[in-house]
């Protein structure tokens, strides 16, 4: 039980392997899987007992440097290509884009659907259902590692030599300093908030109750990674190619010979003073070997002595009550901060870090200073921080100037950012720009024209119509029949009053500027188009009619809505659908409609543009175009969830449902993942039960007959989002549909 033996040597990458992660056991692979990320841009998935990959995941455009596994077989990867990807089995489900530099660390949080990424752009991002929810700023250099403490807290470590503890709400709860160089890796002890870190200062540090309780030096400059096993043992991998395991358990402790060999190796290693691991070193002032007769005051305390002209470093071990040699300091003949470059203090680089004793018996204080700083401001900040008497201001400023030989580069434009949060701080709630439009209907006047109410005629399914609630279906028997999904056809907005629409068009045409005004002939042409597409005449819409409509929908924003309503009704006609959605001008058409989905735009235009997009799905040409432009349309449409109008929400839910119908037919995996993410995001804000019902039908349609989609929906936490609708009493269709969906999950 004291050693590990090599079981397999697995190979599948064409270049170095940069990360490894375990995928937990599942029904299909009861012993779990192993995932590795490499410099060849690939991820290899291995079974425990085979040295060749089971399969390879391709998609990243640069080194894959971080992996994390979640429930239901999901895998999250981070890469130097600045993206993270979510994989389910052998498929890429979504790509998380938003960082501006390499993603060095990724973690899936225990709460479903939440993911974290840490990047060389110094930020951490929280993602929910594939969308960035929040950005955490505070680190002053590349973020290198992440570790989860609970559902609501996590830790990060960075090249700024600090560890930070965060709440997922965005608040930084604590900053831990102790390392003197880059921190590469962080890992948490099971069932508590204590953790371990390793870094470029040759050390493994153990943190208990927020303090660095123990420092273990290693005979290698870079300690790349650490991990805590379930039994509390700590495993570290270092730049000398050796994996070492440290334990508190006596029965697992290595033999006396192995421990002696480790100490010998450590004592022979050479320490470069330029790394600043041991602070300021001046060989002339160091004591001799007799200095080691005094015991240390805390575990991990380092002491330098001069022996025979050589400088040696020792570290105090509390458990053994003795000083252990941790190496020889090379090139340290009087090397000071001036000659060894910058000094790290609390994660920042300074030209000098002075030790100041205010009085004989009191504690000493560290005073960091760079030559670009103002000596007076530095002195003032130092006195404030350490609660010292302001009388010392002149004295401390003079001390700085004397000891830096007046090297000052006063920068006149020093930016005063908030010292607690840094300049680009995250302000919770600042980005939720929900539109402050009145919920009132935008159309005024007696007997006014209202663009469609919630009741939209839909072809009845199996004798009842769940969309209108006419003859609402009640589940009498326990074995109720699922009449809701998978939905086979698009849902459209058909209700119309052509006379009112034309009346409004003529009224607004009177107000239009000369360049936009339609002629009497134009109005007659649009009237004919409307009667042709609303089945009141047997004529086929003509090219001239469609051309006039195209001109009308380019009216100014404040008067365009009746024209958009004519478009919404006309696009259901195969001729119009073919004209607007076929190859020629189709992209122009979508770009123009998406302009109306601006969160700051007019609500009537948002509503009618969404309904027009829903109605595009009635014909082959429209479906093809909607699927081709899915990314752009979904990205823009999802912003409409912040509207406070229930009709806008119903139209948005219907658009999502129509996408689900197409994706169910195509069995398009990436598309389903995107659609699930959109449903989950909209579900969070929508209150109207008709909109909720349509989202439930969309969800049921997407996951019907697709185990991959079911797993993905679970991993996004959709089941916990919709549970509350299983107990809605009215309308009964919401409750029934919700229960059918939950049965699948």
C-alpha cells in the first residue's frame, strides 16, 4: 500500500500531453474513462484497460490544456485557441466563446449547467447553458487553476502568485498570499475548504483555515500540478519528470531510505536567487552554521546560512523538530534586489521590498516600492495600511528616497482605480438592460388594430388543440396519451383583420415623408397582396406586389409595423416565401428582419418580426433559410427574453419550437444543443404560461427518441428548471406536457 505501479502506457497523441481527466463510471463504461488533451489539438478518450484510444475528439485549433468532466458523460475542454468546448460522448455540443487569450483552466460546477473557465486574459467566466453569465476580474496575471469548494464557491490561482476565493455571484471573498512566483495548480481536500497549491517557486503549500500551514520544497524549479486523493494524500508532478506522493498517514509513509534519498536530492539542488523565492539575499550579512541551533518559529520557515563561502538554504520542520537543507543558493555573492531584477510581493512585482522596523520590540513591516511610484504616496499608503502614526510620513518618504538613490520616474498620469476591485470591476445587475417600455399596447385609438392576441389558430392535433386551449384536454386516466410532442409541423401566427391593417397603413402613409410615401397604386397593390395571401382571392401574388411590400417594410421604425404585419401574413404563401427566402436576396431579408429585434427598438416591431420569422417555417425555402441562418437568428432573438411583453415571449417561444421541429427531423446534434441552451435561458425569465407551454413542447420535441439530447438536457439542469410547472392547475396542458417531459428526463 506504499507504492503505485504502472498498469498501462497509453498513446494516441502525436505531441506532448498537457492535461488528463477521469470521466466517471456510466452504464456503458462501468470503470469510467480517461480523457487526455494534447499539443496536437486533439482529445483522446481511453478505456481503463486499453492502450489505444476508444475515440478522438477533434475541433480545437490549438493545444488542449485543460479538461473537466461532469455528470451524464459531459466533458469540458479549454484550449490555447481561446475557446472552451462542451462534449457529450464523441460529439461537440457547444463552443464557449468570449475570452481573448488562452483558456488555461476549466471546471464543471456541481449545479447543473454551470461551468467555469479561467484564462490568460486574467479573467474567469461563469457560463450557464452555454452562455456567459458573469466575468470575474481581480487577478493581475494569467489565471492558471480552478478548484470547486461548493455549489456557490470556488478558488482560483494565477501567475500573480495569489489564490482567490470567490462566490459565484461575482464577489471575491478572500485573497491568499504565500507563493513567491507563478501558481500553476490548486486542489481541494475532500469534505472541507482546505486546499493545496504548487508553483514555480519549487514548493507545494498546504492551506488550512485560510493560512499557509505547511510548505514542502521540492528538488525541481517548476511544480506543475497537484491533486488530492480521496484518502487525503497529495500527489504532485514536477519539471524533473517525477511524481511524488505526500501523506499524513503513518502506514503509508515511505521507507527511511526513500525519505533520506529525497532529502539528499533536495539538499543538492541549487536555488537561483533571481527567482525571489527566498527574498533579499546579501551573502556578506548572513550568519554561519551556529544559526541553525535556534529552533524555527513555524513550519516551512526558511533560514539562510553562510558556510565556507557558500550560501545554503534550510527549512524548519515542526513534526521533526529540525532544520532540513533545501538546497544551495547559487550566484548569491551579494546579489540584492537591485541586481536580481524585480521582487514579487503579494503577487505584484516591485523594484524594492524594504523591511521596516518601527520600534525595537514591535513587528517589522514590508514596504514595497517601484521607481515609477511617488515616494510620498507610497509612504502615505504604507502608514495607512499598517495603521501607523502619520507623523512618520516625512521619515518614511526620506528613507525611500535615500535607499533608492533618488531613482524616481514620476508618472504624471497615474490612474486611480478603485483599490479594492480594480478598474474594470464587475457590477452585478449592471448589464441587465431590460427595456423600460410600458406593457401597454402600442396601438391607440377606438376600435384599434391589435397585432394578434395570444389565441392563434393552429391546425388541431388529434381532435384537440393544445395551442388555443379550445376543448382543453384533461388527463382522466393515469395512462394519459401524449398529444403534445414530438411536434411535426411549424406553429404559425395566422389571425388577421386585413381591413384594419390596411386602414392603419393608409393612416400612417399620410404621415410618411415624401421619400417613403406610397402612391395610391402602391396601396391597391398591397391590398391585392393581402387578399391573395389571406385566401380571400384565388390570385397568386405577383413580383410587383412583393417588390412593393419590400419597399414598405423599409419604412422608418415608428411607422413600419402595418407593413411588417402584411409581411407576417404574406410569407405563409408559397410564392412569397419562395421569393423572400430563396437564394437571391435571402440573407438581406434576414438581416433586415433582425434589425427589428433590437432590445431598444419598438415593441410592436419586435413582436411582428418574431412572428414573421415563425411563419417563414411553413415552406421548404423558408425552413432551409431559417436553418442556414440559425446562429444569427437565435443569438439576436434570445435578447427578446428581456422584453416585458408576454406576446413577445410567446412569439419567441414559438420560434424556438419551430426550430425544435426542424432539428427533430434532421437530428442535428449541435443545433439541438444550441436550441436546448436557448430554451433553458428563456425559461429563466418567462412568466406567461402559454410561452412556457410552447417551450415545454419544444423541449419534448428536441429530446424525443434521442438519448444524447436527454443527457445534455440533464447536464444543463433543465429538469430542475421545469419541475415547478408539473403542479400548475390551469391551463391543464402546461402540467400535462411538463409531466411528459419529466418522464423522458
